[in-house]
């Protein structure tokens, strides 16, 4: 099997890299993330014009019809530049749910608008005090007079403050978990946005009898959520690889330029060995990220594959992040220098949809018998 990108995929990767490099250096990113929105509408427009926002959606739904490999290539470049635009949170995750489970009318109404950058969604699924991989949902859905309403609290909702509509998971009256579309401006919806430590945005979204539209035909949608989480894990792994590559590049460049006792500290054997160990960890992470992506490309949406990849990504990200800070010394902790921001983003990725220990428990349980996810 050929794991190299073909010419079109390389062009997509290089174009994305060029666009983000023109718009973001560490100073510009700090400036943008300090704004109320936390990302650039101008960059968002450029991504839409390039077709990146519609990348995974079918051409009949206004997208580009690309696959997981192309999505992974774009996410790696987003990680490399720490681009704060909510490509994953506002488009790929909720849009993927609509593409998989939405009715024809819902797809026509939503997906072209997502691809053009006119509409932002958010997936409201996480709940306070619930640790992944729990399937317990406290938000409830109720039906009456052929209409649905939902009540409860979702937090954190990544980029929930930017969304015009939400895809919301809620417990159904007869059991199971349904997915619903809810307008941000609907009566009974309260959104409280906040900044996260990695420079991005989250929100607490409260629903109090808010009007809701079932996604597609309604009914139990747990299989759609599981497939969505597998795709999300693969995308996060690809983003983490880009961030790790850049963190390691910054660290090795610093070792070459920082001098002690009249020589670059890269001449010190101990630091050279430590940098070599980080390169090995990066290659392991890259291989596992590729494994998750190629599994999706082969049509296999396996949660265990996602857990295997996320476990190695978590381990590599933590070690590369800690060593990068330490080898930079005090400058690595400053807000003005980029390496600390890469470590912060890697930490956030490691904590999203389960950390290394969580995935290790899932894999250990699967090896000994059917998983019991409480």
C-alpha cells in the first residue's frame, strides 16, 4: 500500500500551508486569538474559497467530495500553524453528522452554507462532570403535538459561541440517544461563551424547553455519534502531528542557535540524544495518525483503531511538549514565544475525547472482553 500523498493531495496540503503561513506567525496569532471572536473572518473566507470548508461533503451537497486523507492533510497544516479557525468544530464535526444522518432537505439547507463559510454549526454533546467514554446523556428530549423540545446543559461546546445552529444529543423518552437541530436564537437557548487555555473558544449552552428538529428520521443516533467520534479522533491526531512537528522544529533550531560556554548547545551530547528521542516519538505519532486515517479511507470506522492512534498521540504529545519547554528554558514559558502555545494546544487535544489513560483502559477492556463504558 502506498502511503504517500498523490499530486493533488500534495497540492491541497501545500496550498493550505501557504495560506496559513501568509496569515499567521506567532505574533499575528496572539493578536487574533486575543479578539472577542478569537479567529479571523478573512482567513475563514479564504479557506471557503479554496474549498477546504466543504472538503468532505459530497459534490451533490455543495462540497468537494474528498476523503479522510485530504482532511488529514489539511488538519496537519492547521496544527502546524495553530490556526484558530474552527474548521473542525464548526464544520467537519457537526457537518459530518448532518451529512451522515440528515434528511435530503436538511443536507441541502445546511451543507452548502457550511461549505461557503456562511453558516457555522456546533456539536453540543459534552456534558458537565461526564468523562469520556461515558454514553450517559442528561439532556432530555420530549415530544408533544408532533413537536420536540429539549432541556439540559451542554458544556464544553467547542466554538459554541460562534454557532448559528447546534446539533444536540439528547436522551429519548423511549431510550437511546437522538440528534436534534436547534437554532441559537430559539426561545429557551442560552449561550455563555468563554476562552480556553489553548487560545480557542468554548461555551456552555443551556436548553430550557427549546424547540428542536430531529436530525433525519430521528430515533436512536448512537451509531452516528460513535462514527463521528472516530472521525474526530483521526482529525485531532493529524492536527497534533502538525503541532508536534513544528514544536520539534522550533526546539532543534533553538538548540542550534543558543550558545553556552561559547558553543551552540546542540553540541552537547545529552541534548542531542534527547532531541533524537523526540524525533522517534514524532515518527511513532505520525505512523499511528496515518493508520487511523487510512483505516477511515478504507471504510472502517473502528473505535479501537481510533483509541490505538490516540494513545500514541497522547504519549508523544506529552513527551515532546514537556521536553520542548525544558530545552527552551525560561523563554519556552513566555506568551511571546510560540513553543508554549504549541504545548497548550497539544495538551487540549490530549484531553479531548479521552486522554492516554482513558484510551489505554478502553484497549485493555477490549482485550479482556466486551467493553463496559460507564
